[in-house]
């Protein structure tokens, strides 16, 4: 695969995977709050969050889930993939300062419908913080001019 071209449906294999790493910090949480409009004090106010069962601020769940979109749209299957669905299971909170490793693995391929099932997980310090099952539509193949790039 050439950089930023994505995989065609015939180029994918069950078990193929890709991973990204993202640092979650105060700036990223603030940017996500601005974009999403979610200013829940659990994410934004340490004094408030300290009084909750979390005992401190946590990142938005949707922010962590967006890392799956990053892997699927940029790495595997990559550019041209179209999100169809995602089922998310949060296991543990992500906190400011955490580094999140997000891995997506091809779990199933339907050539006829061009749908690819992906199993995804986000980890912090080796512990799973989120799991997701995603389905994306992938184009039939790269353009022939891309094949040699």
C-alpha cells in the first residue's frame, strides 16, 4: 500500500491490524469539549471531578472512541473507508496525561457487500480501557494508477 491510499477490499486479510498512539492532555480535552459542545465538569473541572467516583477528571468517552475513527480512516482500511456502525464498551476511564494505544484488527470481510468487520481496542499502560466492534465499507480496489505508487 502506498502512503495515504488506503486498502481496497481485495487487499485486506483477516488478522491484519494497525495501531496508533495518542497522548491525552488538557489541551486535547479542551479542544474536544469545544468541538462537541460537551463541557461536562467531569471532564473540565478538577474540583468537581474529585468529588465523583472517578476521583478526578476523565477524558470524554467519545474522544477515546474517536481514536478508532483515526485508525480506520487513516491506517486500516485507511482513506476511502466509510464508517457504517460501531458498538462501544468502555472498561476504564482515560485521564489527562494518559497515552492511549488504539489497535484495529480485521475480523471479517464480505467481498460482495464490501463490508469489513473490525475489532478494536484502546489500551492505557497495557490495560484495555475501551473495546469496539466496527463495520466499515471499503472500495473494491485502489485505482490502477495507485497500484504502482
